[in-house]
């Protein structure tokens, strides 16, 4: 599945990909990992269907039972391998590979080395921060204005030409600070203007977080998503999209475990009265239906239609309980 989807995508976009061999290899790498997040769960289920089909056709289930193996003994290694592979997939999404889709899109659009955003305006504690230009790859910004708000009034303005992200902080260089007096009178009021070499702000607000939050993207690594969740929650900003991204990366891939259990419950020990074609067709079709259902829930949640706890966590919990119930019912019958 991985080779098929990556190959088809590469052939479709070949004319848009730069002629550089390095960029073409990077495109295949990024596209390969992005496809892996979709193909790996499905491949595990399809591999289990093929394994069961071979077991039933060759009467290997009968041999296993004759040796004293229980259904749990046969199913346990499959679950362990599946959890191991999904854990590796989740671990890879902690790394920069989590931005694979965005990176491959930049390669196609010839923007891989020129990533920049302009006119970013955001809230941070009692400050409102404006970046005229943000360069996430270089971890720097240009023309920064920071406004301190007190009781809906601007009391301080900080202006800097450049800012750099280092040591998990933004350092604004050659800063001009303008303070407005709290009590304004005609005789004594005046602006307090001073200059400093640098100051730091936006602790922990990584360039990727700034970029993706501003653009409304759904591409976050798990680490960046957790950081953004904490920071935005402190600012009282809606974190529904970021929570849905986290659930999609950490929770949804495990929808296949109950599916493996359900498919297993409909497998027969004996091939004599077992309809192999019907079993395979319904297993594959059912897998695609369940996968499509959870994918649809994520899209609805990411679009702000429903709360992620209700649209992702609750259906997953119901799906697990339902699978266990139908498995026990099928086995006992």
C-alpha cells in the first residue's frame, strides 16, 4: 500500500516537483511518512485478514487447537505486534516528520527554502504581539510591536526591528520602549521613552507553533501540539483544533485493535463450511467503513463543528465496548 500510494502520487506530481534529485528524494521521504500514517493501521488489519484466511484454508487453526492453543494464545501476539507498530508510528510523530504533509506541499509549490509568514497578530498574557514577518525555518522575525494592555488601555509599547528564537524564548533586539503615564494631566503628563539592547518574550512559543496557529493548520508534532495547548489555554484561547490533532495522532490509530478482535470472532476453525470470499470482502469493507467514520469525525472536529471529547474520545470508548460485547456474544453463540 505504501509503495502504491507514494508511487502514484509521485507520478501525478512529477512535473511540479523541482528537478533537483535531493528535493525529489525529500519529497518521497515526506510523502512516504505522511502515507504511512494512513496506510499502517489499514495494513495491519488487512494483514490480519490474510493471516486468518491462510490459517483457515490450510486448517492450521485445527492444528493449533489440537496442540492446546486457545483463541487468546493465537490473538495475543497479533495485538502485541500491532501496538508495537502503532507506538513506533506515534513516536515518529513527535519528530519533525510530523510536518511531512506541509513539507511535501512546499516542495511542490517551490517554497521549501522560502517559508515565511507576514502580519501575525496574537495575544500573550497581558500583551498583544505583532510580527510583520515571521521566518519559521530560520527561527526569526522582523519588525515586532508589543503592546501591553491594562484595563483595556495601552500602557506600554515595545518596538524592535528583529527577534530571534533561542533557549525556548523570543529575544527582541534593539528595543524601543514607550510608556504612557497612568494618570494623564495637561501639565505633567509625558511619554517615557527608553532603549534597551534586548528583551525576551513569548516563552516557549516556538516558530512552528506560531506558524501553524496563525495559519489554522492541523499539522503539529505531538510535542508542539502539547506546547501550543498549554500556552493557548493559558491565554484563554480556544484549543479545540489542537486537542483534536492530539487525539487524532495518539488515540485514533488504536481503533484497529477492536477491529482485529471483531474480525477474529467471525473466523472459523474449519474451512469446510466457511465462506472465505464473504469473510474477506466483509472484513475489508468493514475496515474501510470504520476507518472512514473516524476520519470523518476528525474532520468535523477539526472544522469546529463538535467538541473533540464528544466526537473522538466518546465514539472510541463506545467502539471498544461495542467490539468486546459483540465478540463475547459471537463466541458464546
